[in-house]
């Protein structure tokens, strides 16, 4: 089947010896049209001018390749340097974390110890409160509250109590009475009650016994 020369566009038959095919684009040419000699032509690798130009345009220049390689090498070195720095910082962070973990463990141990001490102190506090309450209860066993006793300005509470004891037939003195005092002011403007703490419980009971005997004693109303 005849073909045309891609250069001169004339027909080329199978019998023509003056022909050659481009191994790249497979176009047919007259050898004279592409200025090829008749001998020493390797037709297995020959390429037409257009294909040669295309191939050369796609081939990178060696200098550019070397330049790119040097750039890549430089960038790789920078990346490696950055990675090494990151590794160092990570190692520093790991050391800090280990120290913080150790500190946290120590703090947790201290908290546990404080909680134990706090629990012990709470128990001791409750025990002390119980003892104080017992002491207060025991202390109250020797106390008497006297109501209805007229109150005077600058009075001597001890003298008032001694007068009450005399009215009941008792001799009250500093050996009998530990302390005595008026309570806080009443809102109804009545005389404030008097708290008397006896030295002995027997003295208190004797005071109450005498009060029961003299129930009609005016101005003296005694409540245990």
C-alpha cells in the first residue's frame, strides 16, 4: 500500500529503497527529503526532526538536575536538623514529665498522709468534745439557778447569795460557793437570774433541801 512522504508529500511505494520510518511517530520519509545518506543508517533507532525536537524539549538539562539535587540535599539537611532539634525538645519534655510525675506521686502521698492525720484529728476532736461535754455536765451538777431576786445597781452578787442562804438557814461563804453571777439581761425587764456554783454537791443538795422546806419564802424562787 503506497504512502506519502511526510516531508515532500509524494508517494512512496514498497519498492522504493529511498525511504525510512520514524521509530517514534512512525511517519515515512524519503531519505533524500530528510538529508540522510544512503549508507550507514540505523533505521531501528532513527527519529524524524520533529520527534527529536520534542524529545530534547522533554529532557531536563543536567545543570538544572544537579541544581535541584543540591537544593533537595540542602532542604533535607535542614529538615534533618529540625528533626534533631525536635527530638531534643521531646527528650526534654519527657524529662520534665517524669519529674512532674514524681512530684505528683509525692503530693498524692502527702495528701494521703494529711487525710489520715485529718481523720485522726477528727476522732481526737470528737473525743475532746465528748470529754468537755462530760466536764460541763459534771460541772453543772453543782450549780443552782436562783430567780426572782431583786437586782440593784453595783450590787455584790456574793452578798446577795449569802443573804438568800441566811434566809434559808444556811451559812454560805467562800468555802461553800465556788462562784456566782447574774445571767444576761432579760427582755421583760425582770431581775436577772443568778447562777450559783457550789464547791461540793452536798452543799447544793442541802441548799435545795432548805428551799423545799421554806417554799413560801418571799422574793426567792429557787430552781435547781
